[in-house]
C-alpha cells in the first residue's frame, strides 16, 4: 500500500504538476486531469498553481538568484534549505513577470487550489492510513507510519533530489554549459525525472528524455493514457534536433 501510494504521489508530481501543467508538454482530458490533481494532493508539495509557478521561474532563471532552489547556493539549499528561508527578492520580482493565465483558466487547478488543505489531509494522511486498517486489519499505527508518514518523507526527498543531486552530479551529453545533469540514481527514485540535462535542454518534450532510453515510468504512464484516449498532443524534440545539439554543446558522453 505504501508503494502504491508512492507511485500515485510521484505521478501527481511528474506527469501532473511537472510535465502537464508546468511545461504543457501534452494535453490531458478532464478525467485524467482530475486523477492527477488528486494524486498531486497526496504529494503535498504545494498546490498545482504554486508548484508550477516556482518551476517555471526555475527554468527561466536557472542557477541565478531568481531560481527558487538555486543549486549554486549549495546542496543543502537546493535540496531543502530553500523551503526554510524567505525567497530571494529576484524570485518574487521576476516571477511576477511570467504569465500563468493558462493555469488559472483550468477549473481543475482552481478547484484544487481552493480546497488544497482539506484535499491534502484526506489524500496524504487519512486515506493511506484508513485503507490498510479497514481492508485487511493493519494496525492504525503501522498504516499511518508506513503508508502515510514514511511514504511522504521518502517521496519529498526523492523530488528534492532532482533539484540538488541532478543539478550537481552526472554527465551532460546535451549541453555542457548548464548545470543540470543526467543522474541514474535520481531517475530510479523519481520515476523518469533524472534525465535532467536533457530536460533543461528540451523542456517541451513530454518524455523529459530521449524516447526508448532506459527507465522512464512517467513516460510509460503518459503513453498508456494516450492509448486509452485520455492524452493528446504529446510534444517531442525531433531526432535531428537532438543529434545536432549533442554535437554542438554536449560533453561527448553520449
């Protein structure tokens, strides 16, 4: 149960807040958007609007004072420290200049934002605790600790590793002039979000990696939803563009 909740939590961030709402790398029909919003509430990483706002600022001003979790300020800051301090004034000032009307026009995003606290309490804590207790007699303490608290702690740190480790350790086959790296360890935990040098080079690509590369459960999920008819307009970087970029700015590692 804890692992199933972890997968749902991860998809709410990777397929939902990240690839769908932040980057608009594909389109999702209403039933899928509702599922991803519910999963995002289980993740408890700020509501979809706030998550996407910070992420878009991160991409536009990566590794500067306007980056909410600027990796140049060190591992601890980029991993978790940025949540303990007030945002740098550049984050606020430059963030105000970006357009977020597409997010506010989505009724699913607006609804989740309005009822975020109650949805987090229900999805992140109550349901993961009560389902094992009710369905197969697990003790409330065990289900609360494993499926709720431990799962939440692990999922948070896995997501934060993308901001810290994946900006510091690994190779840069697509663009050696930016900090984000390819990191297999992060990729395994973040179900496909560890191809970070690729993602920052081609942020519009729905797969956040070259298709067919290794382990990317988030891409598999989006492709399955496409097969079901719930996903359309998956954006991809053309192979020629990828090869040209590797030749021009890659570090030669791939």
